[in-house]
C-alpha cells in the first residue's frame, strides 16, 4: 500500500507498556475495535500498530511502524517510531485510536484478575 505521508513519531511509554502487558497474556496480533470511529479497528503486533478500515478489507489508514526497541532499558521514556499515513484524513484518528486501545486493553487485563 503506498504511503501518503510519513514522519518520525513517539509512542507514549504508558501506552506502549500497557500493550506489552497485554501481549504477555493474549495471542498476537491483538485486534481492537475503535468505538466512535465507524468501521475502524487497530491491529497491534510486535512490529507495527495499524489502524484499518474494516469495510475496505482492512485497508490501512494509519500505522506506527519501525518501533525502535533495541537496547530499550527503561519504562518511562517514549518509544521512537515512524508514523505512516495511508489516507489524507488519517491524522484525525490518531489520538482517538490510541485512547480506545488503552481503554480496551485495560478492560481486557482487568478481566484476568
């Protein structure tokens, strides 16, 4: 899929660490529906976090890729990565997708208790 635009980005440590905890308990990739973002879902694995349009056969809309995890020896610093845009309106879903992911993973982890 051609990339519309790409830029350096960082994932907040809190969000990344939440995903790491979920990754220890759930099969990868983890798929999270995004309430409020009609037909969108977030597919998360070790190498990329991709917002997809489910109606368009999981066509990517936005993706965090190239997560720089080598020599990561702290839990409080953000994770550098690259943010790829596959749609001209993709930036409108970025913050909402991460917030929905954090909420969904928190609920799934609480169910384990």
